[in-house]
C-alpha cells in the first residue's frame, strides 16, 4: 500500500480565534493533543505547527528583482492560514477521517486537505 | 454550529468593526450602540437557528442598520424593511452593499471609533474606560473591577465621558494623510495607557488587571492588521508583547514587584517574546525610528539576554540615548543612567542624574535609583537617607516594601565596593 503524506491546513478567522477566552483555548488544545497522540502512536504524525498571528508576517513578492517586501500576510481574506498538521495516510479517505477527528476536537473554520509532494525533514526541529 | 462559546467569540471579534461602521452610518454613538445591541439579540436567535453567517461583522452591520432604520420608519409610519430572517446568508443582492459598507471604509471607521474615545477633554482614565466599553464591549462591572472602583462610580464616569463625546464635533469625511497619522498617534497612546493601567498593577488584584494588558494587545493587533506598514504601530505591538511576556515573573506570591535582576527568566512567556522579536525585526526594516520601536528594541534586548548580568547594557544605553533625543524627559534620562551604571559604573550614572534632582524631587523611582548608586559607591549614609526619601514618596505598599528590603541589605552589608557589572 503506498504511503502518502497529507497536509491538513487550518483556516479560520484569526479575529474569532484570538477572541477565545483562555479556558476555551486550553480545552481545544487538550482535545487536539488527544487526537494527535493517537496519530503519533500509530506512527502517522509528522510536523504540527501553529503559526503566529498574521500581523507578524511579511510577504516577499518575487515577481520582480529585487523582490518587494510587504508587511502582512499574502492575501487579505476573511479566514487565514493559522497552522497545519502533516499526517501519513493510505489515501484520501483516511486523510478525511483524520481531519474529521481533528475537526471534532476543534470545530469552526475549515481544513484544507492537501497531499504533500515532497517533505524534507531537516534537523532544526530536533 | 450552535456552540454558545463560538457565538460569543464571533460577536466579540465582530464588535469593533460593526460598531465602527454603524457609527459612520448614524453619526451618533448612542444610535450606533443601540443598533449593534439589537443586531446581537437577533444574531443570538437567528444564528442558533440557521447557523452562523459567513461574515458575522457584515451581518451585524446590515441587520443593525436595518433595525435602527426600521425603528425610525415605524416611528414615521413608513414601510418596514425586510427582516433579518431572510438574511441567513449574505450571498445575495445585499452582498455588494455590505462589501461597500465594510472593505472601503473599515480602516478609517475603526480608527475613527478609537479616536472618538480619545477626546482631548477626557482624562486618560476616562478615554481608556470608554474604549473598553465601546470598542472592546466589556461590561461596566468588568471595567469597574479592573479599575478597582465601584460599579456605580464607573457607570457615572462612562456616562459623563459619553455625554462629552456626544457634543464633540466628529469628523466623518475620509481623513487626509496628516489627519490619519495624527489619529493613529493619539490612538496608539491610548492603547499604551490602557496597557500600563494593567501592567502597573500590584497586590492581590493584579491578576484581574492583567486582563487590561491582554485587551491592549488585542487592540494593538487589530490596529496593526489595518495599518500593516506603520512602523510605530508594529513597534507598539512588539513593546506590549515583550513587556507582558514578563508578567508571570514580575510579581511574587504576595503581588509584590520582583526586580528584573531577581526574576526567574524561565517564567517569561516565550511565545509572546518570539512574536515580539519577530515584530521588532519587521519594524526596524522600515528605518523610520520612533519611540515605541526604541522602547521595544530595549525590551527585546532584555528578552534575548540569558541573564541579567549578560544583558547588552552598552546597546541599551545607546537606545535610551536615542529615546532621549526622540522624546526628551527626565524619566528617560534616569533610565539611561541605570544602563550607564552597568557600562561605566555608578559614578558616571550619578553625574548624569544629579541635574535631574530638582525636576524629579518628588519622584519615587529617582530616589530609589540614586540610593542604589550611592550604595554601590560605598556612600552608605547618603544611600540610607535617599532610600528613606524614596519610602516617603512610594505610591504603593509594594514600592515601599521593595526599598525597605534594599535598606535591610544595606544594613547587613553596609559598604560594598563599586561593582560595574559589565
């Protein structure tokens, strides 16, 4: 059975997520940790990232030389990319199952399930 | 989703944008607030039944606007507008209108809303209270608790502040560049004062008041999202995050201040520090220095230092010198002296602050710093006198207690030799 990597890209309104009271944030993180642990025990969980607020981002437009550096995220959208999981799956159905479990732990917003073409695991994270 | 926590978070996060747009529409704060309240009531009913709309703020603006217009039409016996029942989603004819309502004007709407709270006739504490009530949507009880006053006193304060802005001549045309930057500066000051209101808290109520710091950071980020390229707003947000990152280490179990040199750095919040550092790096790219960026750069050097003694004091001293030029004040010079003492020793620092004695005669911190410098120079008797003056000027029990502990140290170890801790 071929093994595929899927990125689960987490989109949600940053405004809404940052208005969560601390106990709610903690409860969501606990529930996510439980799902992550299950995936991790099965040896299927890769890097997991929570991104800093979009206000910390700069965007480098590389369609010109030298590139143009703009403050802020790439796109002004209602929902922002707030983080991602990398999960090993046999195929799309399994990826949807895993993402659905994560979704039950953290409802609201959307997960984009996107197959990963190449993943290099470099040493920085060890 | 019918999760009430989701509803609350959606309403809280949509509030500034919705009130700001309604204020532009009705040009009257009371009408804008009433319209928003009405929209929230309808949202509680409608969203739990039909699910949340894709854009909660746009929904609240449209429904709030219709509700207020409807009320005035009923008053004049005219045809009512369609109810919000048909507006379960905005993917219809109303959508272009809402788009026009929010995206084009949102920036200036929100800035105006914050700016309205900063009316020059209002004292700073009232500006802050008003912003917490109107922009953040905190209840009067919550604000009263944060300011340690009774609910009725806070109610009165807010009512008076609202009456003051109701008579103010608000500007509703799109501001020019100069006016916009003036408003930004005024609003940034208000957010900074709000932060300090929480940050300066000590004692057993400090935990409660830290909520003000969180709210200030939320407002700073909100502003930054709209003015992404404003170096000073980036700097302000960085500064607030870097200062707040030390909160858990700044007070001991009794709510007394722990000096930075005695703080347990493992209690510093690394997430906030990292975000603050990322922001200050962004701000410095603009090569457009301002006081918030310089203060954030100083806080960043503290955040990066592995220990108090391994702090980059020469750089901090330089940054205070820059701040002195940008924003001359005896208090900034006093802070520079503290850094200078680490670089060149207590004698140089004492020379720097002696000329401030007149202007800072009634300032607690001046005598605290001077006492420590005299002690480091081995001038114990003068140090003791200066410390006593500091205690007499202390604003809080915590400040007095801190100086008393310095006095105790002085008594048990009366003549330390000078120790430049470079």
